[in-house]
C-alpha cells in the first residue's frame, strides 16, 4: 500500500513543480482579476495555491491510473476467509 501511495504522490509532485514553473512564467499573479475585482494576493501565496492546485490534479490523475492498473485477481478476490464466508457464497470452498 505504501508503494502505491508513493506511485501517486511522487509523480504528481514532480508534475506540479513543473506546471507551476510553466504557468507562472506565463501569468503574473499580481494581475489576476476575479469577477471584475482585483484579486489581492501576494506572489508567494499565489505560487503556493497554484502548486497545491496542480498537485491535487496530479494526485487525481495518478490515483486513477493506479486504480485502473489493478490486476483481475485484485479486483475479484474475496476479502473474507473461506470458513467465514456466508452460506450460499459461490466462493465458500475456494482457496481465495
């Protein structure tokens, strides 16, 4: 489980760092307008919010990739041991 968490967090962290660099090279946070009002925020605050926003998008993308890469065995296995399975369970006598 720890390995899968790192498969999600580390690549998304690297992508967020690059995305913040590219995004804020093109857009100045001091010139943001929100609903016709000047958006008052320091550059450091904008960089921080931008980084965590891009990191969140990267986490969602990486998590979806890890979720969809599960093997059929992981998806179809029964988490209950055979003796504890309820009567009528088709996998009651199966190994796992």
